[in-house]
C-alpha cells in the first residue's frame, strides 16, 4: 500500500508492528536515513538494538546470500518485543528475494524495513510494496518539511510553546537547510534554551542557525546599506583574508540591493515586500532589511543597482589598472554615502 505525504509522516511516528514490511525510498539519502531511524526506533523502542531485536543486512550481502533475509525474519529473539530486519540500499535486483520473504511472513515475525534511493514509477521493488496487502511504500521527495513534521522535530528536541512568529522563522529555516542540518539546529537550540525560562525568540533561532563564511559578507552589505562607510575598510580586510574575490562580492551586493528594491517597490510597502520574499527572510535579518528598504526607497535603490552593474562590467573587462577589490571597495563606499543622502 502506498503512503502519501501526511499519512507517511503519521505512520513513521506510530508504525504498526503487525505489518510485514515498509519500503522508504528517495533521492535524498539523509532524509531517507532520518525517517528510517525514526520508524525503527518507534517500532522496537530505545533498547531494541541493545536487546538484539534489530538485524541489519546491507543489500550487497543479500545479493550473495538471499536466504539470509528469511532466516533473519524467522529468527526468535532471546528478548521479548517487536523485531526488525533492516535492508539498506536495496534495488530492483532484490525484488524476488524480498517477495519471497514478504510471502512467507507470519505474525510475530520480524518486520522488514527496506530503504532505497530514487526509484522510477515502473520500479519492480516499488510496485511490490505498493501492491502488497500487508506492507507499505513511502516515497520521500525534496519538498520542504511540513508544519506537522517541524512540530514533531520540535517535540523531539524538547522545544514547546513556540510562538507563531518563531514557528514562521523555523519554517523559513527548514527550507534553507537539509533535514539532517535542521534537526541538528533544533538540538543545538534545545541546549541553548536549557533552563532558560524566557520564551523562544527569533534572536535565539538566529544565534543557533548554521553560520558560514557569508557572515562577513552580510556584515559589509549591512554596513553599506546603513551608511556606515567608516566601518567598510576593516570588514573588507577580513573578506580579503578569507579569499573572497571581487566578483563574488559584487554579485552578493547586487543581490542584496535587488532584494531591497523589490521590497521597497512592493505595492503593500516594504514590510509586505520582505514578507513575500522567496526564499523567506526571517528573524532580526528580516526587520533589518525592512528598515533598509524603507530608508533607501525605490529611486535611490535604482541608482545603487546601476552603480553595481557598472562595477560588474568593469570587473569583467580587460585593461584595468585598478585592482579588483579596490574597485569594489570604492563602489561600496560610494553606495554607503549615497544611502545617507536625502
């Protein structure tokens, strides 16, 4: 039987121990692994692996020794409780082996959990589980996490009473990160808020969100957009030491000012313009960019984009005597001074 979207999420959270098997497949190996871990943990409990109620069989081993699957399914554990046989990285070549095991499955046998990569619509393995009356098939795709999945991850991390704005921020963050990184971020957030009686804030989320070398780039763009030209030099020095090149910096500045222009030009005003951005902008960064868009206005932002376009063309042309980073730094200083003019 086929599990779609929300039904699959609910089944992973509360799997039926009386089912013969479950196939989880998808191109995102991390997403498949996380869901496989979840469903197995919910079937056999936290002590299941220690009590030897979980048997792992790599697909490569099963190709050499097909009877090993049925032997593991029928084996009797020393400890009471549900058992699972986990077959990893299966392909259509194992369809016949799995078909025999599912056909011979009886109550109290170990449930067969199978994972696979991306499968086509005509996949024999996928068809086997979809048409079996006592097994399920769940395909995982590169869709953003649903609100229900985010709430389940929050509950798992011990984070409760999350406000509406903070839930919106976490939803936006989940669209930027892969599921594994998002789960790690929530665990980090849980530790960050340990014994803290204050409600979860957008600043807390921003503090725990993954950082990258783009942090200094964001710093210099905010400095420019806020007219703090005296601070440009030190941040540019850090960017140079990190190996940031002039073209990347110019592209980043153009993207930032294009976002501000789109927000400032929105019929509903800068606040609605920022809210409409895709991917979403959340937390203090959202409020900061909204203030920048309001301060600049559409006319000055058009001038800023013209200046950045001219700089980009100069960077890509031959025969220049001014070093690339010096050219970009001069442009950023001009932008900063432009922003201060009324």
